[in-house]
């Protein structure tokens, strides 16, 4: 029996989770959970990296207090964002968040100023999104960001936290592949793109593949936590890469949908697919484990639903002067099952929006953004919570159907199953709607795909399991999947 600690950080919350591998089965236990809110300051949106570091320390302290004997630690986070460090190793301010508007218009400016769009895609095979690291760095340069000028290390978020815990700096492959700086043909950051930005390759640290030992906890962290010189493993640092590694598939004939704040739908291929059609449809090629490529498309997943739910919570808190009554109303009225049940009583496809429209990226009010979109596109405006939720679910499924059709065109194999992983795998209504729309079997689970992938990669690094299919076999033996067949 061996224990591993996963530090799993998403764009809205984070967890520390212990995974126990015993006799070919893996079990998870959540130790801590915490929010990961954006900080609005001076016209920008930031992540609080110091707060995340403190939450990691708290999770490590809990591990020590419980007397859990862990073999190693792994960190996964969202992609694209990065932190800047100075000559003395100090953090040069909190990282700017990918939802910050400073990249608005920067893609087109970069194509005109530094490198044509077709050339950027040919070199990277990455979906064009204004928050890709390439355009974030360009925006910072254009805005004369003082931190960028002084930076001696540029580390993606999982690498930055690993550096703060071990003092060792690397550039983990899967998270680097989200940046639109990595060239999949060379397996390293593209020199021409870096030259276009005026940034030296060595500030990112050496490339590290998933399963590499980063280093051990610093003496300072050991003292803070009560743990020894435990190793940190560079797992698949991008949370979706860890999640895809945990897909309990039996063979290659599958597509996956990592369903959470973002929905990421794709296939696993032995090499990147970069051609005129993949560029036209704006598909991305991101790094996987064991030399695989995650050929996928980013879709704005449950973000819109989460934002609406937060707004409704604020409305209730404003309406109720009695805090106890407000909390009770929130528990009753905004429970996920209640919202989903009510949504399914509404007429289907009454209102459809494009979840990937830029106006939904970071509006002051998501409810108002939906209203404005419907008004501009002559769609019926959803008035009730149930109508809003039904609109969002119908719109997501409609987008899933389009993207899945494109995947069928690109895949070098027949796709007979869609695996839905992540928190969205619990939405039974949405899963059945997806099976009906796509016309294929849907297997839902695991919910904790990212943490499972993180932990199994640590086990792989320690010799506890073999290749990716061995990992998937262990996961399949450890969980119960829910199957959805399309209704004819």
C-alpha cells in the first residue's frame, strides 16, 4: 500500500487529495478544499499565488498531522498562466489571470507586428485564444509591464508553485504545450516565437516530461509542515492532461470530454494534427503522456452556469436581511439538482447561445450578457432560473455536437465512445442529452479524473504502475462508470 498527495488547482477552487494504491486499486480522500478567487486591482485580474502556496502548506500540514506516509507530491493546475521571478528568486507580483482584458486585440496586433497567423499555427498547432501565453507575454511587453522587464524566470503556474516548494525551476511539457509557444515537432519552446517576443529560452527552465522528479521540499517547507524531504514529481502539470491520462478507456476508439469550468473535447493521437482544416476549425494540439498528443477544442463549459449561480446567490443575500434565511434559501433554491430538475421541465432549444462568444469570457454580469446576446441575435430571452439553465445546457450540447462531428472527420480511427470526466460527469441530464445529440455511447466518470491522473503519474514515476494503459486499467478497476445510450 502506497500513498501519494495530489495538489489539484482549478480556475475556481483547489484541493489536496491523498491517493492510496493498494492491490491494483486506487482510493481517494480529500484532505482540504479551498476557493481560488480572482483579485481585481488597478484595472487587472490577478491570481493570489501566495494564498495558493499557503493552502498547499496547509494541506501538507494536514498530511503530517494525520500521520499519512506519502511517497511523493504532484501539482496540476489550469494552463496558459505564468509567474515572474527576479534575480533573487522572489516573486515579482501576483500573476495576471487569463481572463484579464489586457490581451483584447493582441492576437491580431501580434500577427501584423511579429509573425503571420498561419505561421504561428504551423509552428504550434494550438487553438487561437486571446489568453494564450504567447499573447499574454506580447500584451505585457506592449504595456511595458515592469515585472516582465525584470523577470529572470518565467514559470507556468504548476512550475512556479513547484519552484516555491523545492527551489528547482523547470518547464513541464504538458502545461507548456498550452502556451502557443511550444513546437510539437521539436518538443521544445519554439525559438522563432521566443525571438519574436524578445525572450530568451533559458528563463523558462529546462523541459521536463511528466513523471520526472523535480526535487524535494526545501528545509523551510519541511519545517513549516512537519514533513521530511519528500520528492515532488512533475506530473502532467496541465489539469486536463492529468484528467485525460485518467480516462478509463480500454482502447483508442474513444473521445473524451473533460467537463468542468471549461469543457475540453478531443481525442488522443500518436502525433499532432496540423493542417489547413485543423486551423480553420481552430483545434489545438497539446502534450499528453507517453508521447501522445491531445487533439482537442476548448469549449466554454460550466463557466456560464457557475457565474449565473453566483449572481443568484448575491441576489438572495441582498433580498434577505436575515442571514439564516438567506443561507437556507440558497441551499434549497440553488442546489445543483434543483436547478437541473427545473431546467428539464422547460421547452428544449427555446434559446441557444454560442458559449464560446467572447462576450461570455468575463462579463460584469453573466445574466446581463445572456440577455444582451439573445437580444442581438433575436433569440427569446430566458427570464427564469430554469429557462437560463435550460438555455445553457441546450447550448452546450449543441456545441458538443458540432465539435464531435469535426473530431470524427479528423480521427484516424472510429470513435464509438465518449468518456465524460470531471465534475460535469455528475450531471445526468446533460450526459443523456449529449448521448442523444452525438449518437454514441457515453460513459460518465471519474469525477476526480484530474486528481486520479496526477496520483497515477506519481505511482508510475515510482514504479507502482506501468504505461498509460496500465494506469487506465487500475482506474477502471477502482471506479463505477455510468453508461448513457443514445435514445433512438
